[in-house]
């Protein structure tokens, strides 16, 4: 069996991650207005779908998905994260999305196995 750690496949698949996250976020939020009672459900569905689809790629990574949804008002959102990892093999991707009433920020971390 081929060692995935020594192949091109071991590189964080940023293009695949981008497509998976965009698809999951748009499917859940497109055409929706901010609804405080539905935000947790939307976040759960987005994160669950992202993880399922990323695992289906069968790449040698553990994935972590976080999503923040907030109502668009006159407030700012400041986010930060920090990780100690292998900058060559591990990676992350941040996907911002918004419409007239809400802002969504989904972040994916991929840590090579």
C-alpha cells in the first residue's frame, strides 16, 4: 500500500475544502433571513455536512469545522485562532459568506494523520 504521507495527496486539499464548505453554507443559508431560533440548527447542519463530505475525500487528515452565524447589525466581529502544527502538511481554510440579514464564517482545520 502506498504511503500517503509521501505523496501529493498528503497536501491540505484547499480547493476541495473550498468547494465543500461553499456548497454546505450556500445550501443551508441561501435565501434565509436571520432567525435566532434556527441559528444553532443551521450551524449543526453546516458543520455536519462539511465533515461528512471532507471525510468522503479519503485524505489523510483529521478535520475540524467551526461556524459562526450572526445577524447583520451595526456590530463588528473579530475572530482569531492559533495552532501549533506542521505548516507544510497541515492547513486551514476560512470561508466568509453573507446576505442581507446575516453573516456566516466557517473555518476548517486539517491536521495530517
